[in-house]
C-alpha cells in the first residue's frame, strides 16, 4: 500500500511538472520579432549574437524541393568572354503534354528552345511568350504580337 502511494505521488509530480513545462514552452510561446530582439538586447549585455526576424514559410518557399525548376544542372566551363545569346527568330517550342489540375484548370507542359520543360497555366508568361489559352488538345501563345498554336496532334502553327 505505501509503495502504491509513493508511485502515485511520483506520477502526479511528473504530470504537474510536464503540464507546467508544456504551458511555458508551447502555449505561451512567442515568436521572435525585431521589437522583442531590440528590447531583450537593451536588457542584457551578453545576449545572443544577432537574432533575425522569423517569417513563417519564407525560407521554405525559396528552397522548394518540389519545384519543377529544380533539377540537375550541368557544370559550365568558364571561357574568357561570356557567350552572348543568339537571337534568331521564333523560339523552338514543343508541347510535352496538357493536364487538368485539381482546380479544374488546364496546365500545359511546354519546352522552349530545348531547355527545361515549364508548367504554365492560362495567363502565365514564359520569358517573352504569353499563354493566352489552353484547351484539352491545344495551347495558344502570343509572341511579339504573333499568335502561336501548339497542338498535341500537329506541328506548331503561327498566325
């Protein structure tokens, strides 16, 4: 019987301690802002080195691991002078596919100048191209005032 009382008392103390610790560290938690940093630094002389303002999700959005832009990058050898891009004419466009996303919008996967494939919705811009329309089988683009139609069935047409 006394052993049970001692064990129950110990469990009660652990529960109280855990509850107080949880309240202090989780429920009363305040994020670090520029104002709290400046007031804390004025109170303490030996404070932590330069705290920064916390913005939830900012760093995660900049380094999105699921971004279609992310991928293998070839190492480029540096030569004496940087290469100037050659502007010839209409860019080489390839329609890789069209899908219907969860918001019932068509998303076109377009490859420009044998570079990376980009997912684009209606109204998006891909460098100097603007996506003006997407249907189930075709994508309409505008480039320097010219209308370009890409189709899954045929070669690109310009109007």
